[in-house]
């Protein structure tokens, strides 16, 4: 309810919801209504989402900031692409990292090419995009997903899977977006976007050094192989969280459908690295790694044993940075 800019929302307190009165200008109320209508949610949900995201920002900043300093003009923002990431650098030294992924023809629908339970599909898709953001050095703060299927039963199952995987990230806000309720669909389609935040100096992009080892963590798996793989054979969100917080890890590169070789080529084209590939290896560098079942890391050779103690997954030297 509202009255002359006075708006009543519910606030969480020790697991309960309590009403709180706040004054909001008419312009902001109109903006709240616009967002609520666009996303099919209530005013209170819009405000709760906004507060959650702001609190997460404060937690990453380490303290309260001058609200006026959050006003940044377009010419004070630097935007660049890094592979399939968008990096937004702000004047205050922070960086926003945007990543997304999509899927079609995979799921429980009659005409899906690959049959997969909705919950598992949600988990696999969420892990893929979360690993992308974590690999950059940023902490995921918001996840948004939209589905091209109806909410019941398929959509609700996919959302459940996304929540199960996303809850591995502390403080991550999840926005379950649109589902297709106007027409009946026979095939599953979806997209997920994740926004991450870190200080610019914490980005693990272009930080590799000459003579760094390039090491693969996990084994490349695709399609049914992913379903049959044990948890010790593929890299997980928890593993990448650990890696992203270690200074001795210079860079993290998720491997997807392009395989290890494709990821190396992308790394070289983005950062200008020259690299050598280890001729004797027990891993297929051209095989797809599906939903990022492998990540590549770069580090000094003397840190290799530290890496093995950090992640209990298959670790193999792929090559080294030669220049």
C-alpha cells in the first residue's frame, strides 16, 4: 500500500516478516511498479530483491559507502568483453562481471533430443554459469533465469534444481523469471544470467606469467557421461570457489563445448599468451567438457602440490605459458 510516498513493505527479522514504513518518491514508486509488472512479481518483492543485492554489495565492499558515490556517469564506466564474459569496471575500483548460458532440446519434454530430469537440468545449467563468474575472480551476487516452458510441472522442477546449485553460493540472490504460460511447449528451452562483483585488482583475467604451468582439473564429460560421472571426476562449484580465493592461482579458464584446446586458443587470443602443450598426456584436449566439467588453471610450478591438496579432483599438466 502507498500514501503520498509512504510505502509499506515486509522486512525479514529472525525468520519472520514484519512491516516497515519507508518514504519513497512518486518517481521511484512508478519505477518499482514498472519492474514488478515486467517480472510478474509484487512491489514488496522488488524492494526485497533490491535490498538484498545492496546488502551483498556492502558485504563485498567491506563497509557502508557514500550513496552519492554510487552515481556513476557513462563515461566513468569501462566495458569490455572477455570471451563470453562482459567486464564492467567502475570508477571506485570495483568490477562487475556478467555471464550467461542457455539450453535447448535438453530436458523432460516429448521432443527434447536429450532426455533429462528437470531438476538435474537446472543444476547443470546453474553450475555452468556460476563457474564462469567464479573463474573470473568475482563473487556471484544475482542469478536470473527465464524458461520457455510452463511453470508446472517442468518449470518448477528446473527452478528447484537451479536453487539447489545456487545455494552453494552464500548471499546469492535468485530471481526466478518468466515461464511460458501462453502456449503449450513440446521442447525445453532456458537461459540463465549471473552478475558477479569484485574489486578490479581481484580479477583473474590476464594474470598468467611466463613459465606458469597450465593444469586441467577434472575430466571432460558430455551428455550421458556427465550423468554417470562420479563427483570426484568433474570439477564443481565448490572447487572453483576455493580456487578463485587463492592468490597462487593466477588464472582460471572454464572448459565447455570447445574442449581444452579451444579454451587454450581463446586464452591466447584474449591475453596474447603463447603456450606449449605437453606432448605426453592422458586427457583428450579436443573433447567437449559439456557443462564445464573441467577448468584450466595457471600457476607457478612450485605451487603444483598446493593445488593437489586444495582440490581432490583429477589434476593433469596440459602445458605451460611460453611467452
